[in-house]
């Protein structure tokens, strides 16, 4: 069966502090899962019944074995998960202080395997045949993963390529470099997804309307600008709409955006209108925000539909 979604970018073993409101010096216990934005997007889509695969790399260590096993358990195709001979699988720690914006601590030194993805060994025909390619902008932060991701984008019709404007300062040497590289990569994408800060880095403005204008002017057919509590701006050349979000009690603010991404892909694959895709995606994100973990928290379609119905 052909793949419906392929995501590209980082992976980690995530450790989530169980105690709400406890910082790194107070937290006593952690829950383990897999993470990294494109990893979670692939898991989210798989939970919704899609044939999803992840292009990334792990270390030749027990945590790398854990990542592979977890992906398979979630129903994600792991054929494109490489193994670096010397670099270790990254770790990411999160504490819920506060739950809405958890504190993060990354262990990716001296470098992470997911930034050393080589084009050789990837079945480019299989990736080209996938209905959607989702590229995390953080994957463009270093070579050789940057060139690999850009080559995979160049293999395809841009209309079926989505760039997640995902911006993590620690993945870049400077914000100026991120702006130049991500801005140029937009020329190969048909859809762009990001929050106001990520739009500012990519196109130079955090104003949602102006950011949407800039993304459409770059040739994107769909611009999705997340505005926090103000909803999500959905813009196409034909028009635009702000889709309001859903209010939930937040347990962990991480992962909601990744659930949104996987659910957005699910809706686009189903042929829904963009605003309908975003309504569904908002609900998926709300469910994950109300749970502690990310990958393990990704909802099934029945759960999202039940929330929307209420």
C-alpha cells in the first residue's frame, strides 16, 4: 500500500514531569514517550487511520531501539529511520511549570542523529509517491539533513508538500540563518503552517493577515496561521476565515500543535475544505493538551468527532 503521509525531521525520547507546577528542581518522577514534532505528526496521522512514515535517524543505542519499537506500535512505518553509528538518540525533558507552556531541556550534544540524515538509502520513489510530504522547518537547521529534505521537496509537486514553520532557536546558528533558509524553502511548499512567531521568522511579520498575504504571495495555496486564543487563520487565494479554538483544561501544552498537524493532514487527505480540516485539527489538539504525554495522547477519529459533537 502506498504511503499517504511522510514526515521529515527530529525525533527524541521525551521525559515528562508528572507533577503539575513543579520545575526541574522539584519534579520527582517522569513519564517516557517518543517525541519530536514530525514524529508526533506521523503518530497523530497513524492514529487517525492514515498510512504514515517518518524520515529521521536515531543512535545505535537502547533508546534508538525503543524509538523504532514505539513507532511500529503506533502504526508508523519505520523503514526510513536510520541509525547513526556514534551519535546518541536525543533526550528531551519537560516539566509542567506552567502546564500551558512547559519548560524544555534538550540533550542533543554534540549533535543529533536526526540532523545527519543522508539522501542515500532513502527510497525516493516511495517518498515521491506519498500523497503528502510534511517537512519540519527545524530539519533545515543543519547539514546534511537540510539538503536531504530540500531534495525530497524538489522531487515533488509543491501542491502536495507541507512545510511546518516549526522554529526552535537551538536548532539554528542564528535567527537570520533560519529566516533565509526557511523563507527560501517556502518556494517548494503548497501549504505552510505556523504560529505568529514562526511566521515572523519565515516571512518577516507576526501579523496574521500580513503573514498569510506573504505566504500566498510565495506561491502557497494554503496558509494556516495559528493565533493562540484568537483562533486559526485559514487563508487561500480564494478567501480566508478565522476558525475558533476549543477551551480545555490544559495538562500539557506540548504536542497539541503536532496533533493539529496530523489531523490537518487527515482532513486534507479526505478531501475536506481547509476550514473543516482546521476545525477537526483544533479538536485533536485540544484533546492532546488535556493529557500529559504527546505521542501516546494522540486521539482516534471517534474521539475527535465526539468532542466536536459536544
